C-alpha cells in the first residue's frame, strides 16, 4: 500500500477502512479520499492521540473483515443452490433461479450453456458478497470426480470451506474425496447438512457418518425444528435461540425462544457440543470440568479456536432449496472460519534453495500472488489471482517468477460468476482476476523485490485417452486453437500426437471429462470432431535365430540392379538398452564397404513395420556375414532393397511374437469392494503384485495390459459405488498370449484386405 507523505498534512493520522466496512461509530472525517476498495480518512489530531495507543497496523481491521471460502460436496448435494441463496440474501442478485428451473435461466454460478443443460457444475466460479459488513469471496466448485482439478485449485487458495452433505445420501464417495483434498491443503471447514425437507432426512445419521467415514471431530451447532415436510426452523445451540424463516424467499429471520417441547434435546445436544469442543480446547475444558456456566460468547470463541486449528468441524443444518438455514450458515462463516491473517501460508524462496518463508499477509509487504486458474474470456486470457502479500494495482509492473518475465497489469477485475467489475487495486487476502497476462496455471507473481514461489497444487495424472480428429480438413486451425486453450486452462487435460498412427490423442480424468471437452470444441469453436478408440502401441519381436540369403537381381535394359546379402537375425538379450543392432562381419570385399550403410538403412526400414500386424519390430540384432556385388549393376538402392526383402524372407522363420504395453496400476478402494475389484483385474488378464491396507482402504497394485483398460474408470466407479480411484503408468512391453496374437493378426489381415 502506498505510504502517504505525512509531512504534507501535519498532525493528521491516516487510517484505512473498507468503504463497505466503515464502522458506524467512526469520527466525522475532515476529508475523505476514495482509493479503489479503501477509503482513506484524515482524522483530527485528537483522534490521533487515541489511535497511538492502538498497536494494530492500519490494515488489520480490513483483513479481519474478509473471508475466502469454497463450497464443495458430492454431486447433487446442493452446492450451486446454496451459493444462489447466499448471493440472494447478501443482495448480490435480486431473484432466485434454480439449477434445473422451469424458467430456463439457470443458477447464477452455472454460466456455461453446458452447465445449464446438464444441471452440473463443470468449472469452478468465483464471486464475492457482503454480509454484516464483512466481505466474503466464494468459489463454487464442481462435484463430479472428472473435474477434480477445479476443486484442487480452489482449495489451494482458500482460507476456509463449507462441506455440503445431503441429509438423505449422507457421506457419499465424492464427499470423501473432497474431504481428502481439504485435508491436503489444511483448510478449516464447516459442514452443512442440506435437504432436511426431503423424505428420509436424518441429520444425526449423517453426523455419525461424518465421524466414522471422514474421521471428523464434529458436533452439531444447530438442532432442526421438525424434519421432512414438517421442517420449520432451527435452534442455535450456541446462542440458545430458535430461528424461523418467513417471507416468500425466507429472507426474514425471526428469533424466538426455544420451543418448550425441545428443551430436553437442546440441552442434551448443547452438552454434547461442549464436550466435543472441550476435548480439543483447553480453555473451554477447564470451565467445563469446573462446572462453570458456559456463556454463548465463551462457547463461540472456543468453537472458533478449535475450527481454525482444524481440530473440530461445526455442523450446520438447513434446506437451501426451501430457503431455510442459509443466513445462520453465513453467520457461522463469519464467526468460525478464519480471516486471511489467521491462516499460515508459506512461499519458497528461490534464492535460498527453496527455503520456506512464512507470509504474514501484510499489504505493506512485497507483492506475492498465485495464478491458480486460467480462463479464455471474451477479451483474452483471464487469470485468477490470489494475493497473499502486498498490493497489486492496475498499471503496475509485476514479475512472473517462474518465467522471469516482467508484465504490466492492464486491467484488474473482481469476478461475479461470468460478470466482472473493474477495480483499481487489490491487497493481500483478496481473490481477483487480471486480463492480458500471459502465464500458466500455478505461476507466482511478485513486484520483483523477492523471488518467492508458492507451492504447486497436486495435479492427478490423466487416466483415459481418446483419439479425436476434425471432420472437415478446413477446421484444423480452430481445432488446434481449441486444444491449446483447453490445455492451458486445465492441467489434467493433455494433448499428444501418436507418431505411429498420426492420431491426435486427448487424455483426461474420465469419459465425462473428455466428452465435455469434445462438446465444447463443437459449441465454442464450431468444429465437429470424430472420436475413436486410440490405437494401442503394440510392438513385434523375434524369439529365435533365423538365417537369410537373398539375391536381388533386376534387368530392365541399361543398368540393372544387383545385390546379394547373407547372414542371420537373432533376438537381443533381455533387458538390452538398445532396440536394434546391426553388425557387419564380412571378411574381405564381397560387398564394397560403401554399400554397407545402405544395407543397414534397408534393415532399419524393414523393422519399422513387422509382417504380423504392421507395428515396429524391436529387440533384434542383424548380422551380415557374406554377400556378392556386381561391378556395374550394384548400387545403394539395390542393396537397400536386398536388405528389405531378406528381412521379410527370414522374419517368419524367426518365430515373431507381438508385444503389448503393460500398465502398472495402483488402485485405492474401500476394503468391502476388494474382492470384486481383484476379480475384475483377473478378468482383464492382469496380475496383482501387491495388496496393502490403509485404514479402511485397500491399496492394490497390479500389472494389466493397456488394451484391456479402456472404459476402466467407469467400471471401477460402478463396482465401488464411485469410491475407488486409480492411477495408471506405463511399465513395459510383454508378449501377448497365443489366442490374442491370432486375433490381432486376423484383424490386421481383414483390415488390409478391406483397404
């Protein structure tokens, strides 16, 4: 933040507040100047003396009034509906639209056409709102496992999160995955049990599942008044007040005394809450053990300390769809989730061998900001930044530490789903977006005074590939443009070219992930693409030695062609680092030495395509022992052709076999599905090489042929109720079984005949 010349206005003190967060009791300013999100107030000398006693820096109060939160959950738990209600109650939007509403408008945070059609969130969307003079930055994330990177990168930059659980479905597979991601990035969280108005709603069952399956040290901070169609409101266990939600959209919150018939359950649940928090908070434990009365303020402070320390998860309840329980949840975000300076963030100092540096979140420090998400907008590349330290201003020069490039910030905006609001500057703790900055996801920006980088996020490896190509040749340019853009935006989406088949191969996190991208190529770039199963990279090799003796002789008037090569081919020893070896063992000048390179070239060319299924031949050694040449008719071409035909002549005698790529697969599945998954691997001709136990999960390692792995992500999900996950990497090429070889050869011959 710019320091002002104190000498120019003597005996005045400068304090900065968010304009929205200006306290109502503030002294009347003698002058006021608006600076971006801040108001600089010049107070009289009398207030200066009072403020001197206050040791807190000027930015402390504005930071304490800031929350960065994410909303994550399993598919269809109501994340986007909850965000829609939050925006409505905080005045960011003026009417509510449902995710699959009849009006066809769709929720505010689902700005993509595909999201509105399918009723799912594909990209995480950022917005901000103001609640009770606090500014809240919110990121709504997808629930589907295929878009897991969106959740990863949102949690990487957030200070707190809301884990939404369905009161009927309970803790589902993706809830477990999301919770694992929250743990990875050490994010404090609240749980919100949604859909209490549905048939079969049972919040206490869900709370027990959170304790057993997610290993949460959790307790309810609210008790519902009625359930299913009788769900009327909530009792707050901390304040001991009942809340009812009136008005057409539940906007009027009415606080009343706890209903008489609920006093017993409220007392029991409040005691349970105090006990759970006492286990992890010494201050409350002391009061609890001494049987002292615990005031609402003491309990609230204890819950906040335990939540920020990630030792406790307060559980809220409600029904976002029926507009009940959202405002108390917002209060909970302010009360229990940390502000940016209560979270420890570390950077790595590149000048000191990546030594860890604590970032206090000081707006007066050097700028440190992380680009955590890229998006191609209407006006060019939009880069989402989380500012960890310092201030970024429009027009400033910033340095990309990862590339060393110096860049000017042409435009700075705050995002509200797909709408943006121009701002002049943003300080530590804020999430903003910049235009026209060329960078990759995960790059760190500074003001040039330090060389810090933020730790990168966990990017899972793609597990599935498809071959794609544009239908018409003219649309190749747009097709490449689309693939390049998606690759920059999404680190889990990879594009490669299969050198053998010439196909473009796209890889991603699952079938839905790749389908969405193919659909986006069609919609956003108007390119129709055909999708096919990629060709598996088989290889061929030989298993025994075979002799060759071939004479290539051609007379066609004028100079003819003459070349004779003799020798043998044999397999290279197992584990040999080279795939092809050529040796000349001719004694004397049976073949002039200037023709030897042409012979080697001929053999190499022939080995590019074996006669079984047309794939390259490897692990072979070719030795020539004799030959013959003609003083006039011998040429490089003649000997090259002689080598090609000699190879084909002896190849079948060397008992060739087909090699297939074998993948090393690591599966993590709940123990109850271990037998089913192991049986399926055996069906796919896989070999299980290891089986370990990790808490409630089994870790299975196996070697499985790649050709049998297509569609595996889908079948694994169906076998494990979506709870299994796997990684796959190439291990080696091994011979296929005799029946598979016969099948592959017959298919190859049939295709050749058809051509």
